[in-house]
C-alpha cells in the first residue's frame, strides 16, 4: 500500500519494526535500514538492477530477513519541486512493488541526498573507487534518515 503523506504513513507502521530506505537508480538500488526504534538509518548494500522481478525478490528477501515494517523510496524531484521522468519511474516501481508487498510504502524527497552522500564520503577521504561502490546505499541512508527525523519530530512535536 502506497501512502503519500508521511503522517498517514507513520500511522500505518507496525510498532517496533525497522524501516527500509531505497535510492532507486537506473543501474542500482541503494538500500539502508533503520533500527527498530526508528532512530538511526544504516546504509547496508547496493543491489545491481537486473529486471523488476529479480530486483523485487531481492528486496522482499531483505524485508523478510530484517523484519521491515515500512519502505521509504527516495523521490527524485527537480529542484523546483516538479516531477520529471525519474520521479515517474520511481512511482511506477512503487506501484509494481506494492502489488507484491503488503508493507506500507511512502516517498521522501531525495533532492541533494546524493550530493550530501558524496560530500560525506569525500570528507571521510574515501577513494574514488570505494565511493562508486557505496554512494547509492549511503544516499539511501540519507533518504531514510530524513524520513526518520521527520517521524521523530512528529512524535516529539
């Protein structure tokens, strides 16, 4: 089930279950997961994209293995807030994935997440080759952490 508004997404989440954040690229899918208290996002891996069924099976296996209670997809909006072809592709992926998975799915504006991830990796003096390997799941971590911070603000605000 796809839930656009983060407030409604929060209400649909089962208690004490981790969230998964995804950074969908054309060649890879960056994956991050949270702790069960929804405090910290941890980048875990990058899935090399093949075809939808194979990609979905890999993600569904992770959801089952890690007892994931919700999925946050990075939505690549343009800088003016409009949605272009990449955002449409993300929404199509979400619609197809929602047919296979009963976990709540929502979106998080991912503008500048890759830029932030790249900056963090540069500050950590990560080699160019290593940055290429990890950038997608580090970006997924930024996406998921943004959503977690918003959820925490809603709980505490």
